[in-house]
C-alpha cells in the first residue's frame, strides 16, 4: 500500500466527502468548530487562548490538534467538552450548538490520577454509566467488562488503581470513556506522561481499538510524531493565541512508517510550518 503524502486541507475534505458518498451517508460533519475564540478572564486581565479557530470533524475521524505549549489546545478541548463557552463563534455537534458538558463528549486527560482510588477498576468504568443513568447496575457491569476486555484489562477488573502501572491506568480511563459510547472521544495528551516504549504501545493499541470500534476521536498533542501516527487529519495551531495554520492529511502514516523518509519529511515540514513565524520581539522593561 502506498503512503499518502501530506495534502492541503481542501484535498482531504474532498476525499472525505467522496468516502461518505460511497457509503451513502450524510456528508454533514459530526462536530463543527466554527470561528471559535476562547478567553480566560481574571480580575486583572483577559487572556485570549484561541483566535477564530475553525475545523470540522467527521464521524470516525481521528482528528488531531497539534501545536506548541500554550497555543490553546486544552482550552479548545474543554470548549468542545462544553466546559468553556466561546466568546466568538460556535461549536456544534450534529448541528446543535454545544452549551454544556454531556456524556456524548467524554474527555481522557493526561494525568494518571483521574481514577478515584477507592473504586475498583470495574467500578471506575461503571461509575459514569450509573451516575448518568445510562444503564442499570447489571448492564453497566457487563459493558464495563466488555470495554476492559477491549483494552486488555479484564483480568484486573477487581483491583484498585494503585495496583496498576501508568499505562494500565490510562487504559482504564480509555475503557471508561469508550463504555459511555460518546459521539466524540476527547483526549488531551493521554500518553504524554508515559515512557517512550509504553507510549508507542498505547498509540498502537488506540489505533487497534479504533479499527474495531470506529469511534470519533479529537486528540490533542504537541508531539509531531504522535500526531502523524494517531491522526488521519492533523490541524496545526500557531503559538499563543492559537490560530489555525494548516491542516495535514496523515491517514497514510502509522507506527510502521515512523522513521521512514516520507514520515520524516512530513514531520519536518510540519515543524517548519509550526515555527516559521519570527519570534516576537521581547519587551525590555
Ligand atoms: N485557568 C486559566 N486562567 C488564565 N489563563 C489560562 C488558564 N488556563 C490556560 N490559560 C492560558 O491560556 C493559554 C492556552 O492554554 P492551554 O492550556 O489551552 O494551552 P495548551 O496548548 O494546552 O498547552 P500545553 O501543550 O502546555 O498543554 C495559555 O496562554 C495559558 O496560559
Ligand atoms: Mg494542554
């Protein structure tokens, strides 16, 4: 199979539409981020985190937001999660404006401590299903075991989080999110705190899981390599405040192409695009 070169966004969205048409599906994007500016307001000042960012995520996309630290990636994810309202623009899921958090959008964070330690692994996965009254106890337990099996942790259902490694805890967090069967799974640097080998393994597993479940993923990272491996589409954000710089089609890359010439040249091109702007002059007091 030939490896697809990185293409401008227009070409990518065209191929998307073609694929959707072939399947006879509606071509409307699942998630639309439309001209969205996000700000933090403190009594002293206003910090603009993103400036008029737009992108569309289609069903079963693995859409990656890539950009340097502080460019507003986490803030964008929180806004899609419904935790921060845009000061400008709109976020829509299935054409409906996002105004609050909802189980149709679940976030997996970077931190290993996102699992309440007093609950067993299975109870952790069951908890949102029960709290949101999505399922009764018996069905929640069955679904929890189903997704724990998918992440290879069925045997660990009855242990507590402190008995797990960092990678295993992240697998539990992923199982817990997938068990809710969200319309969009939001991941904020979920593997950033793992060692390099475990990180690669988790990337591979996430792709295998996607092959099986075909969930829609919005994934945040500041690693160019991770973006190319995990994503089928990568949005590049400029440094603070984040603006859309470009979109790259990365569906031809996988862990197997990591290190290959085309992978390296695309990674280099992305690096150049991300950092091409001259650094702003530093104000001297
Ligand atoms: N609670 C907050 N109050 C005020 N400013 C904030 C707050 N959280 C983030 N910011 C600012 O908003 C901007 C975007 O932050 P954000 O955390 O979204 O960046 P990021 O791209 O996720 O960075 P990183 O890769 O380091 O996680 C930064 O300038 C940051 O200082
Ligand atoms: Mg962040």
